[in-house]
C-alpha cells in the first residue's frame, strides 16, 4: 500500500503520538500526552499514512532560539519516529525533506532538535551545537570554597510562584545565553505537569526572584542510616550569589547522600564553587543539534565577539540553496552574510558550520578532527575566535 505524507488535523494528534510511542518502544501514556497537548502544533506535525494508519511522524514547535547576541526563529523538531515495521525505506528522509522545505518557507533560519541517537541527523545537515553536563555529588564532600557568596534567603514555592519563576528567571537567562528556546505558558505547564512530584525552592535577591530549583527527593534507608537521593530537574540562576545560594540549599539537604543533575551547562559554575575539584563526578552529554536552514539569515542574525571577515565555502547536499561561498563580515554590533566569489578561508560541511554556530563547539577542534579544511594560513584560528561565545550555549528545555 502507498504511504502518503501530509500535515495532520487536530483530532489526529493522538494517532501521531501513539505512532511515536510505538517507534520509541514505549507504552502510550495518556496522561502525559494530555499534559503536552497544548504544545503540539498540528499544522507543523507531519504524518506518513498507510491507509488510515500512521506509520511515521515528525512534528515541530515554533520557537525563538537564543543565539550569540540575539534570537532567531527556529523550528524545534520533535516527536520523530517510524514504526518498527516500516524502517529503512526512506520515510524519515521523506519527512525531513517536507519539514525543512516548510521551515524554509516560513522564513525560519534555524531548526533544532534533541536526538535519540547521534547517527541519525548529520545526513540532514544537523550538527551537534550544544553539549551538556550530567553530574553526581556526594553531599558529605560538597563543601564550598570559603568566601563564595551563598547566603541569600531561600523559600519553598507554591505552584503559582514556581510558574512565574520558570517564566521570568528563564527569560532573563534566555536574553544572555545562547542555546535556549523561549517558553510560553503552555511549555511551563507541560514541564510541571509531566513531572508532578517535584518540590520547588526560590532564592530572593535584590532584583526579585534570582534563582529557583525544581527537584525531587527519593527517600532511602540503608543499614548505616539515611541514603536519600536528590535529583535536580531544573535549577536556573541569574546572579552568582543566587546561583551559589540555590546550590548550597540543595547540597545541604539533610538525610540526602547523593545529589544528581542532568543537562546542565558545559561551563557549570558550581564546579568552580566547590572546594574539592572532584566533588562533581561529571559526564559530558550530547544536547541540542542545530540545522542552518538559511545560512544567510543565520550568519547575519548572530553577533561575533570581535571583528570578523571570512569566506566560507559550504557544502550542503540536503539543502542545496545554502551551497557556495559566503562572506561573513561583522562584530559585536551586528553582521552581514552575503554570497561572494572570493577565495575561501575555510571549506566545510553545513553540519559542521551548524555545530559551531552557537559558539559552544570550536572551529579549532573540528579542523584538527579533519572535518573543516583551512584554505588560508591563520584562517582557522580567526574563525575559532570569531564564532566562539561566552557564555557557551545551554539547552535547558527538552522538547
Ligand atoms: C530513526 C528513525 C526515525 C529512522 O527512520 P527511517 O525511516 O528508518 O530512516 P530512513 O529510512 O529515512 O533512513 C535514512 C538513512 O539514515 C540511516 N539511519 C536511520 N536511522 C538510523 C539510526 N538510528 N542509526 C544509524 N543510521 C540510521 C539509514 O540507514 C539510512 O541510511 P542510507 O540512506 O545510507 O541507507 C527510526 O529508526 C525510528 O523511529 N527509530 C526509533 C525512534 C527514534 O529514535 N526517533 C528519532 C527521535 S530524535
């Protein structure tokens, strides 16, 4: 039977979600599905139909992604799956084709996603642009360097207060750090409802609520006494003192033996606040993948830490409209990206350019890995400095 790909109507959302659950080998969770319903955009959800059955699906949410020095429109690709009986016959490729053409048609310069497996998306031009950090700490060894400010007032938050903090503190961070998608009330609601068992704490500072944490304590009693585990779902802060305070609060919770956090920023400040440099047992993880759907809009839509002038020769087999030589000129106040016939400084694939785009993955390592080719002496070092950004990107919201 033929398979037809089309966008869905609102009543068909559940069929897509069921197909995605099947693809992920997970039981369909009605409660979780309903909690996320308001975040689904049916007109951006593609389904591959075989008769009346959904055999593959790929959705997208409309976001503003923070990039170095600003924000750009980005499709947040999600809910991608092909049912086990229909794999490796090009359905994902067909969905990606339709989706990227649609993103381009909407004028969004970027697409981004969280990948289940790292081998899937490079062929469609996505590069791994944000790395994350997972860590575990033993409470007994997690003492702070003397003098680190950690003494602002902390209070537990009710539902309304945590919603406000998850919107407003997040928004302040989103204005300064690349890699974050903006948060509508529907997204805040979804984050809270999909894990309804969380506790929340707020830190009050001179400018209002300056940090918060959502966390869960799982009680455990061993032969030697309490062995509770504290798992941090989200902890955001906008000042160093609020950051220190929220971590001190979490790491000082009585009865807790182990504290865990995942998808933290690669430059986790807590690592530098603790006296023992080994106190956080860290693991680097893959976080957000980025696709430059329109290279001209993307490279002219971010800022650069110092003056930059470079010619990039880009190959892009899946989105050939991006192929060719691009002159990037700009600096801290803005930039332009235009087509050129000048000699290139670097030759690279669109996926590797995307990896460097948010300033977290360096040109230098990609040149040394043989992925980016330097065409003029010193060009790699110049591009490395030009594309880097402080702070590095952090993907806070899983979508
Ligand atoms: C990943 C998935 C969507 C791929 O769908 P698909 O329809 O089989 O993909 P396609 O047939 O279009 O494959 C395109 C190419 O990608 C390769 N590929 C696809 N999935 C891959 C994977 N998981 N690992 C490595 N390569 C993969 C295929 O081999 C094929 O390569 P080829 O062109 O050289 O032959 C599907 O296997 C799936 O649903 N997996 C479980 C859920 C999941 O991981 N979803 C992604 C969420 S981010």
